[in-house]
């Protein structure tokens, strides 16, 4: 049996209007925020999108292309298609995608009220300032942004008609550039979505009020695109099939929209979820399980003949195959999964699904630290994503195998070992504990964070399959490390107890609460007797960042009465915003949209700008920013304060002094997150060159030397 027959439906072609997609796996519209400052297509745009096409996605949807940069750029580095001089760049992008057999499909999007550029006089359907609890669109905003001048105004009729012309002109430019179709962004609270939505559209003219009036903007644009590009030019519409707000689009309304769009000439429907007020549903953090959006496709599909595309948190080939096989949708879509592993379709087709690096829905790399932070796209588990150096690295085998000691078997160490091996080096991992995984391991205990284990397991399988030497329960000595050519310090972070008066010994280290007890796990060290420290009912979580947020989720779900004491102004301000949005709802004994977890027994109390002042036998005194001291009684205190691990600092210093470069990565530099650990581990292996393995005076590895300097330095 040919291997692809295991998933026969995923690899069937699909007609979308006048074009044919070669399989049923769509790359969903994704704004990768990598374009040139003037909005023209960059080399990085081409590298990212063409890699996903190469991986076998049949349609590549280039997200967030603005038809009118003067009134609304989607991200500050999104593609602009409001001038003809953007056509050559678009044409190069189209060719780079089509080279791999995929259809190239820009998504036309006006951000409307969620506009990062321009800053003032922002256009929307109406002038009401909508409260966005976490952002004003594609950017992290200062506190109370509304009061500080985020001015939103209702569009005039002329401006609406101008937009119809501008969107259709943008589509024409895409067609002129050789793109195969366009997609209209009518989801997530952006401009077109704000017209469709009965919740957002409060206009009282012909573009608001009745269903027909709310459809008018979108239908006029489809019509005008067909006028300019011909009726054959496919127009896909992506809209939110459920907005999760009272009075917003719900399943019933989404059915009416689907029928109206088909009648209005749409070639396919791509169903999404949410507006910005309900980001849980839109950007599915880890808590959302595979298939949760399927209900919307099942409702809409029987009513239309055009293809229905469904996405959100779809990760496993079996599930995706079943969606098509059971006729629930015509095509499945990936956004983040393709960033985490662009080769998902090829791996499935070639019968290697276990090699897929699944997206863990963490939103740190692709969302928090790229799009929201005005930076190029990235992925926490895929260091290649959005980094031109890594796209070239694949070709770089080392001229000689170097002996590398990697101290620490967490994500940074494992990723460094993986890339080093792929480049032809010989790494050895030294791991103090009896299991590889580092800080990720505790995540198995945190409800909603189980996906972290996907990545831990993927890495552990790769380490095994690549035959990388691992010395478990082994802390290296100076003599051992001196046998290597270069040493990586990936020893991570450890918890500590900040300065406090009284019974410091009552404070429990975070590591004792998060000792993963998953005995059923394939990698669980047999007979290790590892146990989690049991805590009393009333617990103080002392500290912040991911450790504290995870502990809240763990202890809250376990029925503990939790008080968080953080010295930050706002709890969780360094944790990914949409995860914090969900967690805050849980802390208040509720849940985010479409989630139905059992409420915590107690609401979680948070004392911000505060710290522990004195610890007594039962009573704990807490001091706030105004130096007020309050006392509460608790059973246990857990510290979530972490600092880089310096246990081997002396040895590393001596190794370095002996002329063997020691490079530090990940939390061993400072506690951050998975994204930083993976990127720095992989970057270390990218930089390794056996011809000149030296550090510069700033302690950074020199990855490349000009030929004359090489000679001058005696290499
Ligand atoms: C970095 C990033 C950029 C996105 N850009 C767009 C976009 O331009 N247009 C759009 O319709 N949706 C956009 N989305 C939403 C995704 O298309 C998708 O609906 C969502 O991520 C859930 O699907 P997934 O689990 O396959 O990622 C974006 C999501 C992310 C994470
Ligand atoms: S950063 Fe996280 S959510 Fe985004 S693509 Fe990578 S693994 Fe998925």
C-alpha cells in the first residue's frame, strides 16, 4: 500500500472557483510582519511563504495585505498593495510559491478600529471606542490607550465607497502580479468584519442595521473585484462564524452569511472565530483542543455548494483526515502549525507523521514576540521560522566534526545538540537529572499546558533517533569538560528565596511542586520514586512570570485557596497575553469563550506591587508598594523567583581559562521562556565553525571570519 493512502482524503484536489488546489491542506492567512518598511515584499517574505509551499501546503494565504496604507496598515511591516509599484514584488512572491505547486493567495485586509498605523483618526464602521482588554490590534499598547488618544471615527459614505474601489484595485494588482485568487478578511473585528457584525456595526445608514445592509460592504467589494478582474477570478471570504459576544455573530447568523456570500459570488468560505474582545477563540492558546471549531463548519457546509475551509488548533493527521473523510469540511487549515513545521503535508504524505513538530499553541514566538512586538515572524519551537540565517543553514555541513559538551538537557541543550549533529558535529549532553526535558517537564501537571509535552517528546525522540550521546544523572567535572573543543552552558534556571525576615525555611522551592510524576510517559525514569511535594489548602505563590502563572493554573484546578504575591505592577505582565486572558478568567472562577473547565473552588487573589516581609509559623506579613503591612494565615508558600543556575560557574570559568570556549544560552543567561531557549541553543550550533572556534572580547562566538583576519589571527 502506498504510504499516502493512509490519509487519502487529505491529498485529494479541490476546485476553488476557476483554480484547483492540489490537496486539502491550506495555509491559513498569516500576517508574518516581515515586509520592507515601505510595504513591498521582502526577501524574508519570500523565504517564509515559499518554505511553507515547499512543505506541501496547497494554498498559501499571504495574510494582512492592506489595500489602503493611508488609513490602515495591518501591521507596521505588513504587505501593502495600494500602489502599482508593489506589483513586481508580489509577482516574485507569487512565482516563489507557485514553483512548489501551491496557489498564491493574498488576503486583503483593512484593520479598521484595530489599526496600528496611522495612530490617529482611525476609521471604523462607527465612532464608538470599543474596549480591547489586551491590545489595540496588532501591537502591545500602553495602559488606558483609549484615554490616551486612540481616536476612532465613523466612516463617511464616500469613504466606504472609496474602500470598495481600493479593495478591488488591490485585488486587480494581485491578479496582475500572477496571484491565483484573493481572500477577503472579514473576521476578527477588522474593518470588513465590523460591517458584518451586528455587535460592532452600529450604523443607521444603508451599511448598518439590517442583515442585508451589514452584508452590503462585503458584497459590493466582491462584485467590484469581479468587475475589474473578471468573474473567473476566485474570491475567498474569511469571516468569524462566531464572535462570542452577546448580540454578535453566532452560528445562526453565520449560516445566513454563508448563503449570502455564495450568492454574492464568493468562491470559498474560510471560517474563523472571535473578535478582538474575545481573543481566546481567535488565537486558541494551549487550552483549546483540536476540533473545537468543527461545529461551525458542520452548520454551514450543508447550506452551500462552494468549499468550506475550517481551521484552528488542528494538529494531527488522523484528525484532519477525518474532517475531510466525514465531509465536515472541504479543506482544513493551518496557520501556526505551518510555522512550527512547514513540512507537515510532506511528512504526512511520506508516512512520517511522527516526525511532525507540532505547534504547541504557545503564541510566544509567532504572536507575542513578533507581530505584537513589531518584529519579524518567529516560532518558539522552530528556530528557522523567520530567520534568513537558518534557511541557509540547512545546507551547511561542517567541514569537520567537533567534540561538543552540552551541559543541561533542557530545550536549549537538546536543540543545540540536534542542530550540531545535523551539521556533522559530535555533541554529548550531560544531564544532572534522570530525564531530559528541563523546565518543560513540570508543564505536564498544568491543566491546559499538556501540549508542551508534545515538544518535549519530539525533541527526546530526535535526540534518540540521531543517536546523540546522553550522560544522564551526570554532572561533568573539569577534567571531563577539558576533553571537548567547546562547551555549552545550558544549565537553565533555579528557584531562590528572596530576602525575608523569619522562617525562610517554610518557603517551598518551585521545583519540588513541579516534579513531574507522569509514570505512564515513555520517557519517565522507571522506579525513580519521584514525588510531588503535597501542599496545604491555603497557599501563597510568591513571584511572577511563567512559573507563577503555571502554578496558579495547577493549584487553582487542584482546589487550593491561592494568593499570588507579586512585586510587579501587574501580575503576569511578562506572560503571553492571550494565555493570561484565559488564566484571568479562570482565576475569577470562570472560563474563556468556548471552554468549559470546572471552576476553581476559590477565586485566586492577587496582591500586586507587594512582597513577603516576614514569615511566621502560620502568619505571613506582606508589604505593599505604599509600605502598608498586612498579615494573612497560610499553610504553604511557594517561591517562583528564579535566577540563572550558577552551580557550575567555577568549573566553566576554569574551562574557559584553559582556552576551551564556554557559551551560555537560554535561562542560564537569565530566566525567560521556551522561545529564547530554543533559539539560542540552535543559534549556538549555527555559529560553530571548527576552523576558528573562538569568542570575541564580548564573549560571543565568532561565526565567520574574513579570510585576511583568519590568516592574521593564525587560523
Ligand atoms: C502570527 C499570526 C498571524 C495571523 N495573521 C492572520 C491574518 O493575517 N489573517 C487572518 O485571517 N488570520 C490571521 N491569524 C489567525 C490564523 O489564521 C488562525 O485563524 C489562528 O492562528 C488559529 O489557527 P491555527 O491553530 O492553525 O494557528 C494569524 C494568527 C497568527 C498566530
Ligand atoms: S510560537 Fe508557539 S504558537 Fe506560535 S507557531 Fe510556534 S509553537 Fe505554535
